[in-house]
C-alpha cells in the first residue's frame, strides 16, 4: 500500500514541505532509504545522515526542516508520528478467523467467530475470548480466563486461571501470566510451607508483554497491570505488584512482590525493585539500578557503576575500602584495622 | 468447604480465643475480610488493620491476641499456620486421571493410571510418571525421564533426558530442566568447541521451580537440587550446581556452574553467584548482591547500592573516584593524577 | 563405541604416553574415572586428583605428564582436545528422519526428507528447513523462516517470521527468536505509540542459544548474530544488536538495542550492556558488570562489588557516602552537610 505525502499530512495533521504527490510505501533508515521510503530524524546527531538521504520523505521537527534535501513531514514529535505512519504502511495482518483443526477448545469456552486460534492451542473450560483476537500456536488458556477484543497472543503464551486481559493487549511468545507467586512460610527447621496463591491477574487495555516474561498471580488479592503498560522480554512481575498506567519496563528487570509503581514511570533494563515499596508517578529508574526503598518524588534515580578496566577497578575497590574505613572513623572494618 | 474454628484448633494444635463454632471458608487480608474469612497478622505494623478487621478469625501470636476484635487462632508462627489452613480451605484440585486424546505417550513409557496428561503433552520412550502426577498441557517429557508421585508440571514444562524428579515437586510453566550446560573449550583463534553435556539433573522431593526458570544438566556428573528447595521465576541454575535442602532462591537470580550452596540458604532476587565456589549452610544473600567468592560463615551478606537521585548519584561516583585515588595513594588511577 | 588411545592420538594429532592399545569408551572426572574412562586435567589445582586417578587415560599438557600415573594424551590445549574426544565418545543422536503424525507442516513449506519433525511442531507457510535438521517437539516455525542444514531446535523453540538461521545452529528449549523489539514513541501525555518492528534476525553458522533466551527482531534493519556465537540461558538480545563472530555471553545477561559487540568477546553472567554503544573485538566483561558506554580497547572490564557481611557492608556504604562528600568538596550531597 502506498500513500501520497498529502494524504499523510492530512490524516495525521502535520505540515508538509515538498511535493504533495510523492508516494511512499515503506519505512527505512535515513542512510538506506530509497525514494519510495519514509524515514525520520529524531536524534539531532544524525543530521549528517539527513543531508545525504535519498528518502521519499523524512519526518522531522521544524528546526531540522531546513537541512532536509527531500520532502519533509514536520511535527513536534517525529518519533511518534513516524510510528503512526509506519503502522499504516506496515499493518499487522488481521487475524484469520477460524480454529485450527489441531486446536483444543473446551465446549463451554466462548470464542467469538472472528477469533483466530492457532495449531496446538488449548482454550480451557469457561474461557472467554473477545472479537478479532489471535490465540497463536501453542498457547495455553486456562479455565475461566477472560481475553478482551483485539488482543494478540503471538504464540506459546500461557494464561493461567484467574487471568483477565483487556483489549488490544499484545503478548509475545513464552510469556507466562498467572503462575503462583513465590510465597512460603518458614518453619523452625527451615522447611517451607507453601502459601496458596489464590489471587488473579488483571491486565488493562493496550498492554504489551515481552517474550518469556512472567507475571505472577496475587497471593490473595490480584496482581494489577493498568492500561498502556509496556513490559520488555524476561521481565518478572511478582505477586500483588501494581503497575500504573503507561509505565514501561525494559528487559531483565524484576519487580518484587506487593510493590506499587505509579503511572508513566520508565524503568530501565536489568533493574531490581524490592518488595513492599512504593514508587510514585513519573519516576525514571536508570538501567541496572537497585531500588531498595520507596521513591516519593518524581525524577530520575540511579545506582549503577559502569565498567572500568579491571586493574583500575581493583584499585578503585581497594581505595574505596580504605576510604570507607577512614570515613567511618576506622571502626569495625576488618577488625578495626583502620 | 467450611471449618469451625474448634476443628482448626484441634487439627493444627493451636490455641483458640473466641467462639469455637464460628466457621470460615476462605482466606482474605485483614482489611477486606468478612465474617466467613480467615485472616492473619504476621507483620506487627499491621496492628491498626487488626483493630478494624471484620474477619471470622485471625491467626496471630499470643502477644497480639489482646488487640484482636474477633476470634483468634494463636500460634508461635502465624505465617506457617495460616499457610496450612489456607491450603485446607483452598485445596489444589487433584489430577483428573486420564490422558487427553491429543497427547502423545510413547508405548513403552510407564504412566500410572491416576496420572493426568494434558493436551499436546509428549511423554517420551521409557519415561516413568508416578501416581497422581499432573503432566499439564504442552509439557515435553524426554526419553527415560523419571517423575515421582504427586508431582505437578503445570503446563509447557520441558524435562530433557537425564532428569529425575522426586515426589510432590511443583514446576510452573515454561521451566526447562536438563538443557545443556554452557560448556565450551576455546581454540587459539577464539573459536569454541562444545564440551558434550552428558550429566543429568537430580531433583529431590517437595521442590518448587518457577515459571521460565532453567536448570542445566551436568557436564559429566549431575546437577543436584535437594529436597525442599524453592526456586522463583526466571532463575538460572548452571551445570553441576548443588543446592542444599530447603534453600530458597528468588527471581531473576543466576547461579553459575559447579557452585555448591548449602542447606537452608535464602538467596534474594537478582543475585548473581560466581561459578566453582562454596556457600555454607544458613547463609542469607540480600537481593541484587554479587557473590564472587566462597562464603564459609553463616550470616547475611550484601553488596547492593540502592538508587539515589541521579544528580546526587553522579556526585557520589565523582567523589568516590577521588576518594579511591586518595585511598590508593594516588597511584595509577587515571595516569596517577591523584 | 570404544577407541584405542593410538587411534585417538592419530585422529587428533596429539602425543601419547603409555599403552597405545588401551581402550576408552566414555569420559569421567579424574576422581570418578575407571580404566575405561577418559579424563582430563585443565586446572593445575587438580594435580592431586591426577595422582590418584584410575582413568584409562588423561588428556593434559606436557608439563603435567610426569605426574600422571596412567596413560596420557598430551596437547597444548587439553580442554579443547578433551571436548573433541568427548564428542566422539558421546555422539549426539542423528535426527530420525520423518514428520511426527501430530506435527503441522504447511503444504508449501520446504522440509528436506532427512529432517526430523517432532510432535506438535508447527512449520509455517514458505518456511525452508535444511537437510538433517531437528525441529523438536512443540517448536513453532513462522512463515518464511529459513533454517540451514544440520541445525537442531531441541524443543519448544519459537522462530518468528523474518528469522534466518545458518548451519549447525543449536537452540535450546523455550528460546524465542524474532519477537518484536521494545520500540515505542512517547506522546506528551505519557502514552506509548508502538513502532512497528519490521526487521528480521540473521544468525550465522555454529551458533548456540540457551534455554529461554530471547533475540528480538530488528526495528527496521536486522538483528545480527555472527557465526560461532554462544549464548547461555535467559540471555536477552535487543533489536538491532550485532554480535561478532565467536563472542560468548553467559546467562542472565541483557544486551540493549542497537549495541554492537565485536568478535571473540566474552561477556560474563548477569551483565547489562546499554543500548546504542560499541564494544570492540576481544573484550572480556566480568560477570555482573554494567557497561554504560562504548569500549574501544581490548581487555578485561569490571564493575562488580562482591558480597560482604551485611554489617560491614553497611559501614562501607556509610563510610563511602562520607568519603564521597569529602571527595566532592562537600558540595550538594545531603544539602551540603560535608
């Protein structure tokens, strides 16, 4: 499908500089784009690439328009406009309505006629799957699970009993939603007694969950993920966590049980957040940070120490241990040898 | 199912204060409990919630009983007693004996008649599945694998050849047990030669393994997880690791190959433990800690630095680098510019 | 299968000391080996175990040969030679050509006759599977995916559309290759607009990818993993990452999007690498290190701080904060209270 720049400018309400009849049919990076491609400039460091681009058009801010050798679509937020046009040029294939002959659907499950159910998918008793959903190959949908319209479970997604998904949710392969939380009581001898995990998982609309991520069911009450939340791959969400709307969490991050994170937070990759704490709205956590206590003020927080050459790092650690002993008045550290 | 408080007190050997005929049929948090719910107080900070509870009964310590406005079950370990009663009130459904018509079971596999085998499950040649097991939908059980009685593989669990599980093991969806360890020899040019991974995995009784966790087979000898061990989600256990009985490991933690962790250890989330080291019994590792060397004394260990506002964090790092240079006598660090 | 030491010495071009007719048929550790076992000594700290071994033969360096009480195969790189002989003694079973009756293969997929396709595997439209491949049980191979000869997808591997694998690739269960990258543009109100992820994943020859690891497709251009790369379990590779040949990455490590890592790098476990940076060839990153900026010189880099007893750790942190305030001249930190 191709679109004239004039059509795009009207549809998305942005300014156009250059030939309104020029047509684009795909997206490409500035340096690789040909005259049928749409590109974008969000990072001013790429201005040199802009000067050399052969793209059909570039999405950019007004301040950069003067440097653009080809037609430009001008907007305050080039990244977002580019995303919207790219979705138009590269639409997701709609589900192909029907149930694969190998799938196993419980007789009392409610599956709209417009739903696509892939090979080897299992839909359990009493589950309800909304219109135009994709239940991809190998998915396991537990008894009583509810899935809102236009939700896409790409493949091999597991939704255990007690899970409710909103509309337009997108879950990537291998994700497991609703497994037991990690809840045990300890006996005097160190043995663990399992605390039954009987809560569910409630997920809002427009949530995306990455490959092989895990979201545990609540212990008694529900784990809650509000609308618009985005989780990357290999993210762990513990039982009874509450994630506020539009919060995004990058890969390999773990959020421990009963922690509440506000709306519009951005949590970097490889972060660890302790359990039973509160993080307010609009907090940014730098990648690899450890969050041990509540955060009550919006802002950016960090605790990472970036890599150093190993010899220098060893000197730093040795120096720091000495400085720490001095800093603490030499008490206690290594038997008080300050 | 409902139980009178008198029945519970007798069955679990605890003291009862209040109406012995009062019946409870589910568990709930203090603040949300109605008169048919059992609740518990383990955290003294919740005493205010205790004062306002409408629960049918509360499990608590004797010291708190005076503050409880409703009947109380009194014990030294409220969390453990609550867990046991909750398991009685919310029992796991027993397996529904039989093999789903879509499952694929090798003719020479030994599957007890009381076993439930779910849709699209595969049980390989020579595998042995004990009485009352659940082999959930989409599980892959390799040739020769042994699974003890009353073990539950919830869904999409992979057990590769060489794996032996004890009784009452619980494994959550997506876990992979017995994949090859990460073993390679390096050639002069940097190419890697795979070291065949021919050991197995031995897992004791009453072990729980979380969603999408991975436990590698041994290189030559077995990887061993002793009875009562609990692993959370997204935990990685390297080849030839040995985990002692009743050790618990929280999510997103990785234990590198050939490391031996003792009994009754508690390892927090997001921890990394180096390979080829020893950790003795009864060690607690705080979340997000790095363990590079052996630990020979019981106790609690940590190395995390918690998040700071980013401007403060940058000053801390700058100050620490300067302090480290002073601490090390100014030698070497950044060309000796101390 | 058993081999005489003389055959092994000729086949692998190494020196033999001892009885050339001695035969070995399996590998074992020094301490557990019987006279039909081959063992090896790569770590000089195990010299005492060498003195007591009853192995049929030991692979070792010339310098250790004098301490060996049994026949020895002598080489400059005992670990690599041992790996090669172990692969000979413990060969991987070749695929058992044929398609399991429960598998679902698209009529227009191209699957060589020598391929083994396991139970409940799905091969999508237009996919091409090379000679002697294993597509294990529960694998999902998307439309148009290309898989080179002799590649083994052990079980429950997901390859999404746009993925191309080379020859002799080995992928362990649960790995997801080609899921969407984590790409969103942010609107003024904090809502996220998905950036369509239309790139693919190109993987070279002889690559190994561990259980439950994830490799995202590129946003526009491809994510690239060059030949000989080895990834451990639970590793996350973001969109548009480029990994150079023979680079190895240990478990629980995440590489953020658009980062380029050179050839022959070794990245430890639990490492986090920021996005949009460059790491040159021949870099070693110690386990648990955070890499926030580009690395332009070969060498070893670290930023971990290993566990300390918690009381000492608290003193260290307190001392360091004080030292940092002094180091920074007392400005700003906690209101300037230096």
